[in-house]
C-alpha cells in the first residue's frame, strides 16, 4: 500500500523540504536550508491591495494545496472544509457561496462554465460557475491533491495512489484508468497532468513521465526523468510533483525532486537537454525563458532552448516558496511568512515586496496582467495591483 510522507510522518511537505537526514543517525534530522532573513532593496514597483475576502477556514492544519482559479472575470476559491465561493475579480464582491458535504483537498480548475475539484475521500465534483450547485460527482481511487485537468471531452484526475483517471467532462462517467507502481514513500502530493485533446502527460512518484492516449489511457511512450539514489528513503524520493509545461511547438519541460530538469520532444519523448535540478514545483515559461523554484527556494532562469542558466536569485533560500507565476514582467512568488515577492524576469532582481498575511502563502498566486490574487493559508483572499 502506498503511504504518503505526510501520513507516515507528522511532518508537512514544507517541513520535509526543510529537513535533511543525518548520515548514520536514524530518526534524527537537521535543517537543510535555514530561512534567510529578508534584505532591503530599491523597489521599482509597488504592490497595492484593491480588495480582500475571507474564504472559510483556509487550507487547514495539513495545508491542502487548494489553489484558486480565475475564469471569465470571476475567481473561484475554497477552504478545506468544503466551502466554495465565487468572487468578482474586479470588485471583490461575492457572487455566491456554497458549502459542500465533504472536505476539499485539491486545487480548483474553472473552465467552460464549471469548477472542478477533488476531495479527501476520493471524489471529484463539478460545480456550476453560475450558482455553485453541484452538477455531478464521481469517485476515483483515492484522495485528490492535484487540480483536475480538462480538455474538450475529458476531465483527467491524478490521485495520491498514482492512478490517473479520465472522466467524461459533462457527466463524470469514468472513461479509463491508468495505474502505475508507486514507491512506498513519496512527497505529500502528486504531479498534475497536462492534458490536450489527443494525449495526457503525467508524471509519477517513481520518477517516470508517461504520455497516455486519451482514447484508452494506454501509454504511447514513457521516459525516466529521475533515478533514485542515496541510502535513505528520503534521499531516494524522485517525485515528479509539478505539472509538465507544454509549448505550442511541441516541447515539454519537466522537473523532479532529487532529480533533473529536462526538455523533451512531446511527440517522441526524445531528450532535448537536461540539467541537475531538484524541484517538486511547476515551472513557468515566459518567451524562451523557463523559470523554476528549486528545493532550496532558489529562483532560477534557464534558456528554454539550451538549458543554460541565465540568472539565479538565492536571496529567498529556505523560505518555502510557492511555484512561480508571471505578471507584468515579473515572477510572483509567496513564502512561508506570508510575503509576496516580485522578481524582474530580465535580471533576477527584486521589483517589489509586501506582506499579505502572517499565516503564510503556500499555493501559487493567480495572475492577470498587473493584478495578482493571493490565497493565504488561513483563507484570506487578496487582490493586489502592480503600480509603477
């Protein structure tokens, strides 16, 4: 039976990333990356709060990755107890709120008139964007932490046991299930599939990436991204915890924990380039630069064509950053103390910083040109504008 690290130990994912085992000393650990103190800098922009809302009780003690989603000028958010709400993205006015009868555990995905989410008891729900009513609910093999991913016909869901399930997007009826052998110890969470009409790209905790035929769920090709190394089970974790990034010209960028950052040809799986790089977070591609946050919370820019490092910002080391987002020429990341940081994509220098809430930020901010939407761990949803 698969056991996530959070169940085998009381540590949260953030604690896992902050701890390293001592060689030869069982059951002892010491900090691997101590959080750096923030330093002053000359800001070139300002972050201004436009509105705030309260989203229930927040992400809970387990800090579930319940990231909000923006669609059609409305931002949809939820708390871990099952409260879901729709907020006008411009004004902050609440349009509706509904309380589900089950705890939410996954990020939200809003698309084509519905909001999709997963639960702790292995359900997937489709909620109408217009009024918050549940359109359908369906069962998958286990708890869902990754945001469900739609194409025109399917909703693809990866659950914590590694199973990838395709549901009919309109009805929730199961179309196919792909299973894989997962290691006994993994990071808390799973990879998030990338889905297009023909295929699904899915990464697994065994360090492998598979391209699945959306007609049947059968693999078209598989590629090992990371190879387990080291003595301890923690050292040997090679989870593909982020989401593969697919470009219009058919390149695929994938990162792994204790492994590599790679660029692949999406059609064949052929390796284009690779770099040693440990990350469980989804990178972001802006033009021909690929931006990542590694396990030490270093923010790095790579040339997407060659894999060469362009710049690296180490000033946020150990601050348990979120996955990066992009807004108005800047990377946007949150940290464990609730600070929101803007980093210029051209040179890696800080543009602006503000503290949103001391409870911390652990889910990726949502961005829309110069506006940033941040959900903090205690359920504070805030809209901030970038001003110059």
